[in-house]
């Protein structure tokens, strides 16, 4: 039950992430007037621009948008590639466990059913008690 909840929660988070991403993209498009701003992004060295985060320097918004795009795509691929959690209540069969037969009882029954073995055991017990 818990794994199904977390699986649904992960799917909801991925969906919300893409909804926010598309909302921000549409806001940028509305501000810019068209999608020509995509051509002006630094597609080849946006990760170099992001290194400015560690020095608390100014980071271009386009680099942040590209990093968000790549991370969203990676999270989506990981979430989609994850196998579904099996329902543990249905996956585990219930087996009735029967205890194995007691080895002593089996041997005792074999001894009691053979009189020659009983006679040998009596002689052995007498010999041990005399010693």
C-alpha cells in the first residue's frame, strides 16, 4: 500500500514539475512575443554559466531554464523507467506449513514393528547395565 502511494506521489511530482515548466515557458514566450528566444540561448555552454551559482554571481535565466529542462527530462525518464511495485498482498501466496514427521517417532515405529530388533536392544540394555 505504501509503495503504491509513493509511486503515485512520484508521478504527481513529475506531472507538477512539467506543468510549472510549461507555465514558465509560456510566460517567457508571452513576454518575448515569440519562440525566437530559444535560438538566443547558450545551448553549448549553459553549464559553464551555472557554475556562477557557487560564487553567488549572476546567472543567465536561459541557463537556468535549460538546466530545468534537462533535469525534468532526466527525472521523467527515471520515473517512467522504474518498474511498477508489485502488490505484495497478491504476490505472496499463502501456503499451509505442515511440520515434517518426527524422525524419532518414525524410527520408534520401525523398532516396535520388528521383534528381532527389540530382542537385540534388550540384550544391549542388559549388557550396558551390567558393565
